[in-house]
C-alpha cells in the first residue's frame, strides 16, 4: 500500500469519486476485520481509519452512502480507542457517529442502527444521559415488526439500568420499564436472546425495588430472574451471570423482608455462580464479592461466626486479586474492613481490629480523589478509630473519628443512599464526646443530626434502626442533663421500636434490649414505679443471655444489670438484689481488659455496692475492699475523669471516717489534680457549671485535711485556689492582660487573643437550616486544645514560667502588704452573711464590718489579678440606671422609681451623666461597657438547677432576660463598672448546694432597698468616689434593723455618718479581705440554728446589697 501513489481527489469526476469512496470504505472495513481476526495491531486500525476518513471526504453531501461511511468511520475509531485508550480517538468516533445520525433521514431504517451504535460509543465516553437518549430514540422510532427490535430494547434496558444506578432517576426507570416489559413478554419462548432480555428486565425490576426502598413487591423481579435462568442452557457461558443476578437479588430482598429463606437461597445460588468459571472470566471476582456479602448478611441474621469468617476469607482473596489501580479496589477493601471489625466485636480479637484499620488506610491512600467510595472509606475508618476510643479511652482517637466522620459527610452527595449512615456516625462521635467532656453543644448537635437523618430515612432502610437506637440513647442523656421528661418518654418510645423491629435472631438485638432496660431504669428513678425497675431487670437478663461472652458489650450489659439490681435493693431492701448486683459487677470487671474505657466506672460501682452491704452487715472487710477498688479506679487514666474524681472523693471520706488523715489528704489531692482535665477550656460556662456540681466541697476537704496534718498555709491556700471559684477563674484566664506578653512575644500574644476570641463566642451560633451539621462545636473544641498548647508554649519562655498558674508564695505575701488577708474556711456557713456578725445597736461598733473590708472573691489569685489591672483614679463620667416598677409576671415594686430618681439626682449633683435606656437586654448591654456606675432596681429570678441562667427580670420576652451567662460572655474586665449596685430581691442566692464553692450571696427586701440606696448615694456625695470605692460595701451593705421599717431610729444616711469615724478609725488603713466562707465547723452549728430561729420570728432582718457575680466581673474595683 505504501508503494501506491495517492489519487488526486481534485482531478476526479463524480463517478470516479463515488467509486473511490466505495473502494476506500470497503478496504477500511476489510482492514478492521483483519485487525479483529488476525493482526490485533494498532497500525491496522490506523490505516483503516485513514481510508474510512478518505471515503467521507470524497463523497458529496448528497450521496446516500455518506451516513454509512461516517458510521463505519465511527466504529473503526471506537475500536482504536479500545486498543490504545486515546481520548482523541473516542471524541472523533462520537463526532463521526453523530454525523451519521444527523445525515440519515428518519425514514431510513439504517438510522436506527447508527443511533444504536452512537448510544454504545457515548456510553463508553461516560455520557450515560446521551447514551440513554440515543437508545430511547431507537426504541421510539423502531417499528414493532423490526427484526432487531428486541435487541434494541434490550440495549435500551441495560443503559436505563446503569443510568438509574448512578442517578436514581426513578421516573425514567418506571417509564422505560413498561417498554422493556412489553418487549420481553412478546419474545417467543424459543428465541435465542430471550434469556438475555429476561435478565435485563429482572435487573431493572431489581433496581426499582432498591430505589423504592423495598416498597414494591419483589415477586415479579425474582420470577423474571428465575425465568432467565431457566431459559439459558446448562452449559452456557452466561449461566453464571444469571445465577449471580438471581442470588444477588434474593440477598437484597432479604434486607427488606428479613425472610430467612431468601438469604439461604441467595447463598446457595451465589456459591453455584462462583463455582462456574471459565478462561478470561472477568466477572468471577464480582460474583465472589457478592457471595461474601450474602454470607455476611446471613451471619448478621443468625449470629454465625463461621459465615462471617468465610465472608472475610473470600473478601481477602478478592482484594489480593484486585490490581492497585482497579476502580473497585477501595470498595472491596471497605467490605473486608467492615467484616474484620464485626468479627473483632464478636470475638475481641485485636488482630482483626488492627487489620481493619490498616486495610482502609492503605487502600484509601491508593484511591484517586474522585473515587465515589472515599466517603464510605472515611466513614468506616472513623468508625473503627471511634471504637478504639470506646475500648481504650484516648481522646485523640475520639477527635480523629469525628474528623473522619465529618470528611465522610463532606464528600458525599445529598442523594447518596448511605448518607444517613455517615451522619449517624458523626452524631455518635459528638455524643461520645459529650459523654466524656460534658459539652452540651455536642449532645444537642448529635441529636439534631440524627433527627434530620431519620426524617430522610425510610423505616425499611438498613440505617433506620441504628438511627432510632442512637437517638434513644441521646434523648436519655439529655434527660439526665436537663431533666426534660419528654426526652425520657421519647427515649423509651424509640427503644421499644428497636426491640419490636428486630427479630429474635438479630445479632444486634441484645443492644436494643439493653437500651430499653436502661430507659426504664431512668423512668423508675423519676417516677419510682417498681414495675419499671422490674421490667428493666428482666430485659437486662434477656439481653445478657443472647450476648456472646466475647462480645465487647458483654461487660457493659453486666454493669447495667448490676446498677438496676442495686437500685431495686434501695427500694425493696431485698438482700438478694444487692448480692446479685455485686456478683454481676464482679463479672463485668472480670470481662473487661485492664485498659477498658469503662473500667473506672465499674470499679467505682463495685466499691459503692460493697459500702452499701457494709452499711447492712457491718463487715469492715467490705469497706477495706471498697477502698482498694477506689484506689484502682483513680489510676484508670483511660476512663472518664468524672468517674475517677468520684472515686477519689469517696475514698477521701472512707479514710476520714477511719481517722487516716494522710491517706484521706492524698485522695483529696488526687481529686484536685484531676480538675483541669475535667474543666476543659472549650466548655461553655453552663457545661462547666454542670461539672462543678460534682466538685462541691472538694477543695474544702483538701484544705481542712492539710491544716489537720500541719501542712503550711501555702499548701492550704493552693488547695482552695485550685478547687473554688473555678468558673470565675476560667473566665479570668481568658481575659487576662497580655500586655507584657505582647511586648516580649507579640506573635504568641496575637495567637492568644485569637484563640481567646473563639472560646468566648456563643457555643452554638445560628446556622443555615440546610446545614448538615454545626461546625462551631468542633471548632471550639479544637480552639480549646490549641489554647492549652499555646499556654504550655508560653510557659517555656523566660519570664513567663508562671503564666496563668496559681500565685507563688511571694506574690501572695505581697498581696497582704497593705494589711493581712484573712481566710475563714467554713463550708456550711457559706450560705449565711457572716460579714454582718456583731452588735448593730445605735452607736455600737462591735461588728465585723467595723474592722474589715469584706470581699467576695473566691481565691487569693482573683484578688491579686484584680489589683494588677490598671485603674484610673478619675471621677465616673456615666451612670447606667435601670428601674422596673412593673415587671410582667412579677409583683409591683413601688420604690424602684424612687431609687432611680434619687440616684439620678446625686449623680447630676456631681456632674455625672446618667442614661436610662429601655429595659431590654440589648440596650442595657450596649451601655454597660461605657458606664462606670450601674444601678438596677427590680426583680430577679434565680435558677436553682442552672444558676448561670439566673436573670434580671426586664420584659416578659425570654430573649430579653439579662442572664448571668450573658454577662459572662461580655469582657467586663476590659472596662468594668466602678460601682455595680443591684437592688433586686434574690439575685445572688445560691439555691444549689453543690455550687456554693462558686460564690454565695443573700436576699434583700424591697422596703429596705430604698433607704439603703439613699445611704449609698449620700455616702458617695459626702466622702467622695475614691473613699466610696474602697468601702462601699461597708457604707450600705449590712445592718440589722427591727423587722418594721418604721421603727428605724435614724435615716440610713445619718446612721452611716454617725458610724463613719469608727469605721475609718478601725479599718481605713487596712485591707482585710475575708474570702467566701467554707468548710464545716461543728462548734458554730448552734449559733447558726439560733440565727435561723431569729430570722423566722421576724426579730431581725439581714439587709444585703446584691452585686451580681461579685469577684467574677468586678474583681478589685468595687470593694
């Protein structure tokens, strides 16, 4: 050919052109045949393509053969693409095929063939939509009598199937189904292509069943698949394909019907499909893959470990046979990892768990960025690492599992069927983190994610029961935290649904039974119905009975059952229940590895049960063993800090009861040392407050024990400083002055400020309703970790070794240079105004107030920091005044307006500007930072359960309540008021006994607020703002008057002036600051009882000015 001269196309006449074109096209087709039959060489195809191209060039547009030439050119170029994978060849093939279709009249039956070829070529190009439209047009234009109609429709059905698999286009699927169904049902029984067409229809019906989430009857799909298998000959090469399709269809129907016969037949058919193989059988791996899936499903239904192990062995073989760059390698590796993880759960084999993580990590690294299974890979890997956290308790593992779950959700389309499963894992990670840290935002976000996922999930979907199960647990956790009975009821409702939905042979049924038992246990604790705890115990026993002893949850079921037994013993005092509780808890401990995450809790529970038995039997051996168990619990660093602190506190009391003061002190110090691990910086104020309830009195005990052992005052103060006023201290740390740090290390100072700003923002800012999850919670957690690392880095710098650490001995001594600081440690008396002690008769000065300046700081550290803050000695410029005579839902306060007017007059006489905004939160907070004086006269509400949500009553609207939490979010230390006076009943009362270490204030009656306010105002005018700032509290804070206001012999102002000399004489040169009172002193109980009795009879009335969160906001500037 190379020796022949090319014809000069320009010199040919019409007949010669026609002849040449026909000749060149025929030769091209011969070369194509030669390539397929003999040579297989690329050059042969390239020559054929060149000749076919020449045929199209020399042929005129009016020649009826031109469409055929373009069609042939397209087929040759398509072959070339399959030979060398060159995209250019594929693009040219598509262009030629499209040209053939465009140039063919609609009446030409050859156009159907050209369209059919175009559909195939477009399919190879990944253009599923274009391929489908071409095949659809063929079917629409093809007459019923056309000899190839069944073949065209079969191709249309296969393209429709693939389009539906990737796009889930249900409308097109169901419209096309009718066409394919009619064609198949009209095929003669003896037609050679009948089996293929039946199989295609079965695939479409199978896909409809899957897209409809099992909502359509699968009978037709199964029967058509059986017919396809029956229509094929026994020795056909396609038989394995038809066996595979029927077996796979039955395995999928099992997931919706849970009919055991379906999965049994599925396994049988798929075994046959994999046993039938032949040379170059490229589908054997896919058939084996699906056999492994069916075995896994049967194992989940029956609990068969043999089926699971066989499934793993097949998956391992399939993965070995898959090249590194195979498009399905990642998908296959994920199935293997899931099964290894499941076997680990059942047997506890660590090697399976480690292999599962290694398999995913390896194949995820090999997969391209656009691999559709990357989301599932992140999901499985995150789950595995999350389960490692559940076993070992490493917070790094938990954080990593959450990060991977977020990536899984990020890379997954909204329409992907497994998205709810990925969201479920993300919610699980967040709620696990709540369980460890106490951060409520994580729990709320986990619930929000699950609720949205459940709304989008059919109750027939595989992920439905998991979502309901997890939601039940989260509703229970929120009930425990917030006390909402509606959460408890939903928890029970959802738990019951999971039990009802699961069959007797369901491998996860033990989890559902245990969750329902736990829910009923909580309802018993709330309503005290003995039926609930009896049912909980019965369910717990049933759950334990069907749980394999090697299962990772076996010990947890034992632990839960022991708790229920102990609770019922507390109600019935049946010794058998307590005995069983001890037996079950011992078994739980025996079943746990030494590094188990729940081991500290189990040790604590066991010790508690033994102490209960000792209280009945008096056997001191139980107390001795309990102490040993608590000692061991403290050492379980992989376990919850809360459980370990509880163990340390219980151990402290055991040794105190035995007069073993050294061991008691060691246990108390252990509890104190764990507090920083409990109160993470990333936690919000409400979260910290909740955790602080578990620490009340811890530092008091440690300080008292230190004194009892003769430890120095520094040790005692250190114990107090590390365990009291922790909420205030955490805020103080965030707002510490970084001027010195900025001067020496500006970069660190900027990072400190940036991270601090992230931590002081609202926990849960508003997100768009369409957001899959709120990322603010995780960002805050990460910011907290970075903040801790930065502080450690700062402490390594010269001159900053004590940055944000407790004060040194020298700094404490320096704080007392102007006068001694006296610390009185009494826990019980902290609810009483000891600063008011003394004789308050007219002209007498035998009172505490005449000798000291009292402070409500909760630690020496806060006093030192308050004094270090810059304070400009200049007169106040602005006073913010708020008066609420009439508050919606509260009683009328006739003196509120008089108070505000009196204060305004005094301020105006001193040229101090006054502002009195609308009594709404936004207006007040906007003026607060610009005002040196803040006066509020009105009602206040104390939230006994959640003190940081206590508020000043402004308007009826909840959003306009000025809460303690709102003020904590404002950096008042940057520009705090010179004076803050809250004339409000009950503002500072602490009604939660567990939070007295965080500060204590007292109530005030409306009829006495007005004269006290006038006294303050006159004192302010008389002695000036500097003197008033040093002893304001003494000028107005606490006097004892007869209960009848009319019986007061002098005006408050005159009383102040009468005693001013004595106050100044005794205390002006001293800076005696009495810290908040704490520790139990038995010798003053009688005095307390007498004080209570006097208050009840109305002989005496304590008047106290309430300063909101004194020492937190205004440290060192008010008093």
